[in-house]
């Protein structure tokens, strides 16, 4: 009892000194390592006020005034068991949060827009230090999902507090030809029942009308705004850089008037036909065409003139052998041409579709697009009825001047007449390597710098969705393969 009374009467200073003296050397070493990492991270972050948490680390490793591990002394075995799991899970989530935010994160390729460079089923490690990680805009979020919690289908983040865009120093900048992961710019507004759909909120409004989308919750669900860093991740190739002029002529890209070479595995849609019989699944597989990209044209008597006009083969009995449509690389085309049974192969035609900027009818196609200037930080443009439709979304949605509009051939910025505008951020023009089957900047416009997530580094593992577990589902030849093969 006397010892307890003596301990109780000890001053805080005496207690502190006793705890420090009693700390084992191994804990001092662990604290030193953690403290050095923490201070280096604070210096990188550039927010020195965060050092106020250093005493907390000192208490966790050395003094132990705050009873973080109180449960270890519990008399209840159930409490000790449950809390040990809670402790491990919380520690793991905090570690994952910091790694995913400042170092990198995994990303699964969901579509064929970059085939054959990256394949559907590739799981990538995205290096966020390549361009510098963003300081979280929504700092309070669950780290293992993008914006919705599974099962309960609720937001995985809170919009308060929210921080302005800031990027830490990285290893480099976005260069032409880089494959880049970024937040989908047009994912700022979504309907909860179309979050995984290729149709954006803006597509739905254009098709059904704003009133229908906002009022018919049974069909569209709720209309919600998604913060920048919680928007869906996309992956494309950086084609146009800030301040450049981009034009596509007959599938050839020109940057500032100079022709740009295609990536090694670029694909375009082709029509092709064989004289005798069609392709089997094995033929498709050997050619390298995935099941999702295998299309066969169904022809009727009314199509015969088109068949003859394009030079496709018509058998002596008047029947037309199957005409196939699929995206092909140069290597795949060479394989087809080496087949003596090949009757005809031509580039599939492109037709005018709804492209960016949507409110101008240029008659552009995915093969013949532009010319268009890509905004650059600090650069200014003249504002009038011709330039406003191109840069309206940049000015209003990405740079925050929501009270801006065109009226009577005069542009108003923040409610005031303006004939010029200076951009606050850099922008990029992104495209997929599967050129005729890619939803990219040709459809939804520029990618702002604050949407850039990182640069894919390696393929961690790859699964073929068309095959079974014991039938080649795991693509062993892609494991740890570079995710930027053209760089």
C-alpha cells in the first residue's frame, strides 16, 4: 500500500522520467525510425503544423500515458480477442490510407480502351509519386473503395472537411505517350442507378431531359455531386499536352502540325472476310481477339450492293461468307494477310457521333477530329461565341466560375462581361490505344491537372475473364510486366 501511495504522490515530471528510463532500447529504435519517417513526410507535405502530432508518437512508443492498449489487461478473454482484431484492422486501414494516398494504389483495367497495351483483367500498381501525390481533397474516406461502400451502398467519404487541390513534389511531369490514371472529369455529377454505366449524367440529360433525370428516381436514382478525388478512375494515354494544338486526320494524329507516331499496339476497327467458312473460337484466340470484340455482320439481300461496292467476296451460289468486325493491331493484320483464304480486309468507316464539344456540330468523327487547342496554365484566350462552347466546361466546372455564361454574343465570367480568360490549371488530351472503341477526350474533353492520379508502373497480376481457372485464366506472362511498354 505504501508503494502505491508513493507512486500516486509522484509528480508528472518524476513519472515521465521514470517511464523514459524504463523504456527498452528496441522501443527507442522503433520510435526513432518512425519519427524520422514522420518528419521527412511532414517536410515533403510542407505543412509543419502537423508536427504537433509528434508528441503523440512519443507517447505511443515511449511514455504510454494514453492507454491505447488497455484491452490487453482486460479480464475478459472475449474483450481481448475482439479488441486485438479491432486494433489490427484499424492499424492496417491507417497504413493502407497513407500508402494509397501518398505512394500508390492498385487499379484494375475495366475496359478494352487500351488493348493490346493493357488488357481487361490487368491489375496494376499505380505510382502516385511519379507526378507527385495529391493532398487528399476529401481527407476522411474509407481507403479500400472509390466512392461507394459495398453492400450498404452509401458514400465512402464525407464532404467535410474538404481541402483545396495541392500536389506534392513528384519525380516528373506528365509526358506525351505516358499511360495515366486520372479521375473521370465528367464524373462530377452522377445518378446513383447509372454510376457504373458508360452513359454519364450529361448523356442522360441530353437524351431524356434534365427534368426527367432529376425527378424520375425509380429509373435514374438520386442525382449527386462527386468530389474530384472520389470520381471514378480512368486510364488512357496522354496524347496532347498543355498549350498544344491537336488534330486527327484519317486516324493520323498531328500535334502543332507535326505527325505523331502511333504506339506499338494501337488498334483500329477492321472489316475482314474469308472465302471458305468462318472463324472458330480457337482461330479468334490465336489471332488475339477477345470474346467481347468478336462481331459478325448479319447480311440480308438488301446489303448486297454494299458488299459488292466494298469488294467483299460473294460465293458462286450467291451467298456471302461472314464479314467480321474487330479491332486489330498491325501485327494482327499481318497475320490475317498471311492467310491465303483471306478475301478482303478494309478499315471500318467512321461516322459522325456526339463528340466534344457536344454543343457544336463540326461533323467530326473519331478518325477526323479537330483542330482543338488544349488549355495551359497562365495562357489566355479570347472569349466569344466560337470559343465559349469549347472552354465553357473548363471555366465553369473545373476552375469554379459557376456564374459564367454566354448572352447576346457576350461572355460573362462571374457575372461580369469578359473578352479574355486566363487558365488556372494545365489540361491534357487523353486517348485509348483501341482508337475506335475508346471513351476518351474525343468524347468528353480535357483532363484537368487536379484530376491526375498517377502513372501505372507494373502489372501485378492479370486474369482472362473469358477462361476458367484451370484453362489459362491467369496470364502468367503478364505478371510484373511494365505498364508503360512504349516509354
